[in-house]
């Protein structure tokens, strides 16, 4: 049996709605779209994972927390204020701008959309080449912090890493002699 959506697509009466991350078709702060396609079935499954998570969080609030802090793993410190737009490649997407303004002002997202309607030219623009975050090389403390963070996430301690380096150096020294 063919569904009404398939009938509509086959008859070209309607096109299926294409969901994209950042399409601003929901109020979720962290928009996520799952998509799985199979050419052998001529079918694609799209799921607005963000909306499902939102509904699940209502059902199980004891397992959900939205923390108003971002952990910067490069700097190894918490960040409590939204970062200024610093992309050299693109202007800030509208959906992200609306959510940043809502976070900074404490206003509901729907109100921010309404207030900023027709004012898209005010959104943050890309920064000149060489001035964005991408252009800045990390300094030594940032590199060390990122390395330590990755090691800890994989179960390695700094002592394990130093022992592995010593072992490698010893083996290399033996090969040379």
C-alpha cells in the first residue's frame, strides 16, 4: 500500500518537506536531524532527534539537565557567556543568531524571532581572514590541556603516557646500537 506522501510525490502534487539542521522549523536549542536512506528501498527516514529528545526529557526529567555552562576542553575551563561570532567562512546562521540572542536576553525564542523579523542584516557577519578563531594557533597550555583531556577520556593517565614514551625511546635506542 502506498502512503499519501508517496502518492503526492509520485503525482508531483507536493514535495516532501526537507529538514536540515538549522532550518529553524522547531524551537530546540540544539537542532539535530537524523537521516538514513536506502537506495534499494527507494526510501529515506528522517527524524528530528532534537524534538524527540525534548519529548523524552518531559517523560524522564530526572535524567535530563541543561547546564548553562559550556566546558571548553581546549582551555579546560567553564565558559558562562556566549562566544562572539568569529567565523572567517560564513555569517552567523539565522537559527543560531536567534538562539544566541534568546540566551543572552533571557527572552523566549518565539519573541526573539518576532523582534528580529526583518532585521537579518544585524546578525553577526564573518570576520576578515586572519582574525577569526580558526587563524589563531593554540598556545602550549591549550595543546597540553587538549592532550590531557583526550588521554583522560581514553583511560590513559599522564603517567601511562610518559611510561609509554620512555618505553618507545628505550626501544629506539636499542635499535640504534
